[in-house]
């Protein structure tokens, strides 16, 4: 029988009553003749509380590798505790279960503490549990590196753990259980008439995730698409079937709607990198390359990377999450210093990105024109704009986020009333 991996997020486990509810859901799966592997996040706000605790002790101390190691040791406790509690709840219901840390589940991780990447999974212990009819409850968000030190995967890492474990278990079916009914055409808290998709293609979900949709972590969406994992997104607290994610691409005729969804990413900062002094000589690294190296060293993705001219001053501009602004600015300064160059980095915060996700957007110039017109009519001023074949993204002030999302959603008629077909596929 095909394996199944169930993942439950922090909101699904926020209270003791929620843990009992999840235990009953897992018990139902067992009664149906399947023994699932279960991946869990830390309960409720546990991770935030542990981060705050770490900050109390580290404070203004220099961010060294040793400090990052201890921070990961602490943060991993949230998921470990959650796994043990669910295993206890299952056993109290007569269900055989064993909780496993990331290391015990065989997750090998590389990269820096706090943003590790799963290299491989030796799922033998998980598989042995399942073969014995015992539920394996795995702590998400973590693994161990080559030095046997705990390394966390960063925010959303439990989604990635679940999908990676599904890959290791011979491409098991993976169900991400959360506190929303599935994948919507926009954030329902901003757009009450947002459409719930019964199915969505993997490539569209990846673009939505990278554009800021919180329902699935970008790395998890990418991994599921890469390995063809059957992925579902469901609500822990309702009986609704949720959204099925279709791996691979599918054909779409040219007259089909180009726009599929509107997503947003709040709490963004814009950095302007101003090189000082003479231009680099031929053969020397230029400002764009130095910025790219800094982003790679910091392990931070960025948007809107390009030249910005302010009068006679030419700068390299880029947008990153606000939490990454200081580390990126420091990494940029260090990269220029190593190259024997001077630089000034200016930061503007309280920004957001709003993205129209679709197919063939560059092939349909009308999409960009209509998007900008909709924002103008809503009196939203885009501070920057970039378009690819599958995503048109604008940078706006944080307070304009909701207005921009609703304006684009309405302009492209993405709401449930305008479209009765809740199946969303696109060309790869």
C-alpha cells in the first residue's frame, strides 16, 4: 500500500485540545488500514517564544557560528516537544506511536544554522516503524549536519520536512494540514470572495509560494513539483476536501485566462547599494556581482535586483525581507571591503510586494498594462515593478497592501462569483 505523510502545523496543535483532535484524526487514518508518518511543527507560538528567549541571552552579542549553533539547539525543542506530546496522545488512545527527532528520523542537513538544507534522508527507522504498524511522529524543521549538530531549516521548514520525507518513502502521498481550507486565489482575510481551488498545478503553486502565499512554504512546493509528489492542502478543523496540487505542467489554450491569483509578502525592506569611488577596472567584480555574492553568502533571496539611478548617483537596488535587511547590508559591505571598494547601503522599510501570478504574462502585454491601470485607479503608487512570464510583482508601501491586492483581484475577475471553475492548471 502506498505510504502517506501527514503534516500538522503550529496552529493545528496550538492547544492541548487541538493535540487531542489531531490524535483522533491520525487514529481515523489508522482505522482505515494505513499507518502514516506524521510531521509536526512547534505548537502555537512556541517558536516565537523560543526566539525571544534566545534573544534575551544573546542580546547584542556578535552573531557567531557558536551562537547560531546554540540557538538552533534551543529552537529545535519546540518541534521535539510537539512530536512527543502527539505520540503520548496517540498511545493513550491505543495507537502505537514513536516520536522521532530530525536526527532520529535520518535527516542530514547542510548549510548554516538557521537556514539549513536537507541533503538526504535515511528513512530506515521511519520505515521500520511503519512496517511494524507504528505511527512515526517526526519533529519537523530540523536535522543534523556533518558534525552531528542540530541545524534548523528556517521558517516553514516543517513543510519541507514533510515533502522530503514523502520523497524518501517512495514518493508517498503528502497532506499538509493547516488552519485554512486550501489554496485560494488571494488571502481570504483581505479578499473575502477569494476563490478556493479544488486543484492547482505545481508550477502555479510554486509561483504563489515564492510570491508570498503562506499556505505552503516555497521550498516544499518546489520539492513536491521536482519529484512529482501528490500534495494536498487541507484544513485540520473542517471536513472540506482541500486543494490537490497537480505535479508537472498541463496544456492551456491561448485564450484561457492568463491571471490565476494575487499573493502578497509583507514586511519587506528595499536596499539601495551606492558604490563609492572610482568605477571598477575591466576584469574586476562590479557592483552587481558583489551584491549577488553577498546575497549568496547570506543565503537570502531578493527581488527587484537591478540598477537604480538617483540623479547622477547609480545604485544597485534590491528588496528583501525586513528581518534580512541588516544581515544583507552587512554582507554587502563585507563583499565590497574584500574587493577593496567602499560602499554606502541605504534601507527603506515598511514595504510589501504584491504579485499577480499567471501564465504567459510577458506574452500578453495587456496584463501588465491592466495591472498598472488597476493600481492607478485604486490610488496605489508602485515603487518598483518587475514582470516574468509567470509573475508580475510590484513594490508598494505596507499600508497599501490590502488595497493593491483587492484592486488586482477585482481587475482580473479572480473571485468565486466571476469564475465557477475551481480547477487551476497552467502550461509549464
